[in-house]
C-alpha cells in the first residue's frame, strides 16, 4: 500500500512506541464505570452493615468485611448513599463548600458510590477537587535515590543533593536485596547532610523493611501493598487484617508509614474479577482508611502502563488520587514510573497532580539519571530538573523543588561522601577511598564511580546486622569523626520517633524540625484568594524565580 506522507511521518513519532488497548471489561481493561461494576447500595441493621453495593453480608469477601467494619462512617452512611452523586461531585469544586463539609460526605462512601462520584468529574474538575481536598497546606515532592550497582557513596551524594534541591522525602531500594542495610544508612547519612529533617526509607521485602526501621536506619515506609480483590491478596499470602497488623507494628515504633496501591495492579496480576480499575482502587483506598493508616501511595504507580493503555486512563489515575484525599488520607500521587516514549505524554502524566498540588506530587522523582534508577525508571529524572524549575516559574505553581547552584551541589555531595566514609571507617566496614569520595562529588551515574567489591560489601552489610548495629552507632561514628551536625540531625530524627508527632497525616519536617501536617498546617483552599500560593510564599518564590541561567537586568543596561 502506498503511504500518505504525513501519516508515514506520524507513524515515526514516539507516541507510536506506546501500547494502547481497546476496552476489555471482563479482563479489567476498563478505567472506570465498567459494565460489571456493582451499583451503589447500603443497608444498616442494628448498627451493622448488612448489605453493601448490591451484595448481602453473607456474600461479602474479606475486603468487603473489612471495609464494612472499619472504613465507613456508619452514622452518616444512609444519608450519603441517598444523596445524588452529582451533588457530591459539585461540592468538590464549589468554593462555597469547605473541605470539612465535603469530608462529612466522603467519609461515608461505599466503593461503588465513591467510583460514581469520581466519574461525574472531568479532568479539570478533578484538579479543582485536588486543590481543595489535599490534607496538608503546602504540596511537596518525593524522590528516588538509587543506582543499579548499589554503590553506597553515590547514594549518599545523590541523597544530599536531592535534599538541597528541596525533596522532604527520599526513597531507595536495592538491585541486590542483601545490600539493603548499606543503602538504608547511605541515604540516611546523605539526606541529613543535605538538610536535617528529610525522611528516608528503603523499599525492600516487608520484614526487612520493618527491621531497618526499628534499627533507626529509616524514618518511614511506603511499599506496603494492598489490593482490590481477595485473590490477589491471598496470592501474596496476605489479607486486609495482616496489612493492618503490619501498620500497627510501624506505628508502635513511631515510624511513619503508608500503604501502596494503584490502578492496574489487579489486571497485571491476573485477577481483576471483571471490575474496573477505579472500582478496585476505591476498595484499596477504603481498606487503607479502615486500617488507620495516615497515607497512601496511589495513582497506578508501577502499573501505570495498564490505565495508560485504555480510554480515560489518566483521568482515572487523577481520580483515584482525589478519592484518596476525599478519604482524608495523605496522597503520594505516583507520577513515578516511566510509561511513555512521548515527552508530551510524560508531561501530561503529572500535570493534574502538579496543578492541583498533591501532598507528594511524585513518589518519586528520579534523583539520578533513569539509567541508574533501580525502580525501573521514573516519569521524570535529573535531566528534567531545569524544565521543572521553569514550569514552576512560568505558572507560579509549586512542584516541591527549587534551583540550586553548581558550587553548592559540589560542596554538599563532597561532604556527604566524606561523612559516609567516616561511618564506614568507624564501623569497620569495607573502606571508602578518597578516590571514591572525589568521584561521587562530581559523578552523574555509577559509570563515573570506581568499582567496589560487591561481594565484600554484601558480607559486611549482613555482618553489620548480625552485630546489632543501630542508628546510635552511626551517630557516635559521625560525632567522633568530625561530623557533629550530621550526627545531631540523625539523633533528632530518632527523637521524633519517640515523640510520634510525624505520624500525623501528611507530615513532613522543615529544617528546624517543625512538623507540617494536615493536623497543624491544614489545607485552607476554598476558592480564589485562599490556600497555598507559591508566589505568596516569599522565600520559596525567591528561590524559584532566581534561575541560575536567567539574565541579570543589571548586565543588560546600556
């Protein structure tokens, strides 16, 4: 067939490298309001929900039982279920209706009713809803700090730089699981060098992740996965109750944590039960609420290619983020997984979360080149920093990061690498050489770093755990070897676990260890002239306006 030249050129555009699928409801390939989704309903007898979304109590699965018992405001549920879903949807965008008033309704939604409310909103209206329903006053951002060879010196340097750029939360993981203790202490030391008060985690198998937290090596956890069907839960040897128990383990040790869910996981794992992605995610969100967990990482996350392949997919993703906030839960809104070859579509992915302003717009942004991202690559990475700063500057909208000077980055990366070197020396861990410190100071990826003996590192990491090393040992090592301010920051972080204040919804610390959360710094948006506005935040706006490469008018005068 002879091709029309324009169509031939269009076929070569990056968008055609992406995968798209027509709706296939029986296999879960439908974004929202699928033909097999239940209709909203409720019946309460003697203070017990005996029917929910067309299903009688005796037919409830484990997730239904958990939601009915723990997640729904039963005192208000019959009134809310009788309210027209369009009316509730309009409340989300009406500046005359406060967030607190909306929560009286959204705390009593069943999964099917929640889906129906979200389905009444278009993308722009969802953005308005996010602006109102975000729990914390000011949006923020989270980043990934990894490299594909688990080099601890590079992790420390990248963590320090990311802290300097403004990320209040940082997450690492491992290419090799046995490296987890080294990665955890590296991101801890690096982040606290960059800016005291940054929260860090190490995403690994759940028992190990909890142990790292109890040792004081991490400050929060996130990858505690929940799902929208029983079959996916039980395939992972879990139930809603086991996840709720795990959440209580973290809380009992003063460790912040949130669950993780997101559209497409049930499709990817083969058991969507013919339901739409939004309906299943509504179940996950209510399950999270019922567990008493203060936050949720959702928005498709690593399964973004699933909703991204079907009609209304990215609208659904923003919708599930909004639904999370409607349940008064901290929202770490994904925007993390690379999913498209198209730069235009990559930008489309985060615009709703960026303009609306979620608690954590990314969870997370790659604080390394995606080539080095062990999380399989983020939607945005270090190569996008300057673009993001310009977008903040263009729109007067906070993305949670700000420009920094090259000189300051060099200085802080060097200090973090040296601080970790001191820790390794004091604890008898494999030596970090001066050559490695110098390389980490200027490195972009692990290719710029000297090779380490990975076998020796893994043995030493296990030995460190066998010896019972904790954060106290890190603090002593830093204090005794020339880094008292980093030692103090890590000590202050341990103190915060005793206080427990940062278990509040949407909590982050500023550099003076003040907690900013939904409790003491709530979102006050209620239309024009209210809520957080970047250009009224004088300190932050000054940083964002001052692009290092912007022309100085003084130099332009004749």
